[in-house]
C-alpha cells in the first residue's frame, strides 16, 4: 500500500494555519503562493487512499469523526490505537495530526516528511511518497 502526498496540496506546518487543521479544507489558499490550494493534511491524503471522498472529509478534524455504521472508509485499525509511549496522545491519529501541524519554527519540511513517512510505514504498514514541490519555493 502506498499513499502519495502532493506537497502542493498538502496543508502542513505553517500552511496548516490557512486550512484550520482539517482532513480536507476546500477553498483554502496556500499561505504563500495565494493561488495554490493547500487542502489536505497527511491524514486527508490517507483518507482518500482509504476510500473517503472530499465531501466526507470536508471540515473534519480527525479520521475518527468519519466513522459510522457501514462507513465505506477503510481506515487502518492501528490509526485509532493508543501509542505504547503515548506522550499525552490517546491515538496514533492524534500523533500524526500533531506532526502534520507543527509550525516550521518547530520542525522543517524534510523532518516532517521523514517522521510522517516512517510513522505511516511502522504503525500503519503504509508507504508514503512525497511528490511535487510546495509551490512557495521550498
């Protein structure tokens, strides 16, 4: 299994501030480029891979908010498990949301990508490939 994260539409770090921490935030412009949509957090890209539609993820903060009887979204079960060394987090979805949303003053983009890729692979068994550029020169 492999999830593609397009940097140009990835709502991460300082770019997160414009999208408000949502799986999918339609219409939010990239914080620097202005005309570049920055719509999906890392969990939103995973959701698309797992069968979630943009409508199901619009203005939703975490995958657990999309779970209902007979939901067609096949989120990895491990996403909702409590990390063994929780560090204050009650689930892996919360850990990934935090990694996605850290400001660039906390971690740089390369570190964020490495941590998310390693976490998705180790915890969820999902490979991540980052493609494209951020559209803001980074």
